[in-house]
C-alpha cells in the first residue's frame, strides 16, 4: 500500500514538473489586465472591459454610460492590448465600436465591435460584495495603458453620485480615465467583474462602483 502511494505521488510530481508553469504575475496579467480596454473619443475617454468575444457575435465591452453618452451616434475608438509574460505591452490595436446598449439611469453601457481573435474576456461575478473584501480597480488612468490598484470594499450603500442609487465603495486608488473600468474580485481562483467604475472623490481618490447585482440585471436585459 505504501509503495503504491509512493508511486502515485512520484507520478503526480512528474506530471507537475512537465506541466507549463504560469507565474503569479502572468496569471494576474491574463485575468486582471488583459480584458481591460481604453475607450476614446477626441480628447475624452475612459475604460472598459471585454465581457464576450466570438466570431458570430463580435467582441463586447462593458463600460459606464457617462464615458460614451456623448457618442451614441458616432461610436468610439477602443484600444486592445497584448502583453508579454512580465506584463509589458507588446502590441495594441484600435477598433471602432458602436454603442449597443446604454442606460444613463444605471450609468452602464455595452459596446460592440468586430470580432477580435484572442481578446481576453472577463466573467461577471455572480455573488455579492462584502466589507473588507479584497478587490482590484482596473482601468486606464489619465488614458494611459491599463493598470490595476489593490484595495478593499469599504462601503456597500453609498449615495450622492450622479444617479440616485447605491454604489459600492473601494479603497483602490483611481484617477480620471478609470471611469468605466472594472472592479475585480477573486472567487475560486478566477477573477470576476464585480462592478463598473462610476464616480469618485477627487480629494481621496476613492472609487464608487455600480454593484454586481445591477451589472448583472443590465446585462441580462441587454445582451
């Protein structure tokens, strides 16, 4: 019996040794940063996150309504990025996107563009946020290339934003250009979109996000 256990353990170790290794940095780049896109129209813009990409439906991006509300008729430019294993940008492409759905009452919008092969898509969180939960804010601050900042959930029902609905608050530092970017949470080894950046406090750099329940309801109604 012991010999059998030893053989199984040795075989398992050999399989692990032969499996390709993915560093923590590479894993986080793939799951956190790669789905993030930059959205621009003239000198203005913000951030978004790829939520779906397939040849038959094209590539879909989730963002905030106020990022694209001035471009409902003309559409926007979306920049998608490719990274090496260390997280350096090695390529970027710019594609015109149309506004598929928009709700200024929810400050949420969906963009659709031609299919982008290899585009990384982030899944939507099916749970609820809770205080002290670890999160990452991912976006394009100052319209630079995508970046992430680590923080925690500090509030669940914040009022006083652009719409009369509660928002979730995060301690992750954010800046102009983060609007429309994702609040990412980890569950079972996978990082999910748990909110969309809507507004912020300029002095404190705290961000406030449409919570996952409203994000899910919006996507179910429009996708």
